[in-house]
C-alpha cells in the first residue's frame, strides 16, 4: 500500500512539473513565429529589408510586455534594433524572439531604467 501511494504521488504530483526545457506550460496559447502562414501581410511588410532574415531563423513573435519579462528573467545573449522599430532578442539557450517596440529605443530606455547592461545589443 505504501509503495502504491508513493508511485501515485510521483506520477500525479512530481512528474507534471518536469520538463526537458524547464519552461512554463504554454497551455492553449499559440506561439506565433515569423514563418506562420496566417501572419498579417502588413506585419510581414513592416519587416522591410529584414524580411528574409527574420524568416530564415523562424523567430517567435512576442509583444512588448512579454519582451520585458524575457529581458528580466532570461539570460540574454544580445539582439539588434532595426529602423522599423523591430527588435531581435537572443537568449543564451538559443531562443530567438522578434518584437515591435512601442517606440524607437524602448529597449534602451527599459534597460537603463532597470540598471541592466546593454552588452550584446546593437542597432542597424
């Protein structure tokens, strides 16, 4: 009986929290990437000269609040700001994000306000 309870406890309490990438569950939230076929054509057009580059690496497209969360919680390798206000963010575990900043240089303002290092980030 004790062995059965231990096995059940392991299966229903401990296993669901395990993940090979140690990431929170996405639930029913669809992850949108630069290669999604149902992307708004205006969004794709807004990438300008970087369109092929963004498509090549199939970056995850996120909103600015999610970008701020990632900048605060992940180990960031760097990124690049473009004249189109699009910003790439690269994590040390090789995840690639694409976000449209609410205004030009929003990254610099955010990082400065949080006392964070901009090492690894560049501009076009």
